[in-house]
C-alpha cells in the first residue's frame, strides 16, 4: 500500500512540474529585439558612465566637465562595439588624459580604460 501511495505521489508531482513548465513561463531573460543606439545615444550613455565612475571615486572629479571627443564603431574579437573617447587636459599624467568607454551597440557598458584597447 505504501508503495502504491508513493508511486501515485511521484506521478502527481512530476505531472504538476510539467504543467508549470508550459508556455508563458519565465526563464528570467528577454526575447525582445535588441535596440541599437546611434552615435548620440552612445555618447549620452558613455557620459553617464563617466559620471558614475566619478561618483564611485574611480575617476578624478575633473572628468565631470569633459565632453566626448568622438564615438566610433570598432570590432573587438569579431564583435562590433562603440568606443567613446574623452580627453582631459587637466590630468598631469599624459597616459591618463584620454579615457575610452566601450559600449555594446545597444548602449550597454562593457569597460573603460586609458589604453583604448
């Protein structure tokens, strides 16, 4: 009798799990189409990232008044990206005067550095 009850419970449990996995369930990610940003949108996003890096004390405050010099599409490891360049002549170390912010083509932050690579 116990075996029969266990068997019925197992069948019921598995069938309810199958029902929960039907259409309309959520995997936690979107299948919505990616919206690409244009040059202006890339510059806006990169400027917000620079402000965030200043707020986190990753960049000096003098970067807050710097505007983007350029935004260009580049390819890194066969992936297209935006590279937005900022130049801050108030920085004494010439190797740290240019900041490069990298974004995906849909405007999401990838990285920032002083080398451009």
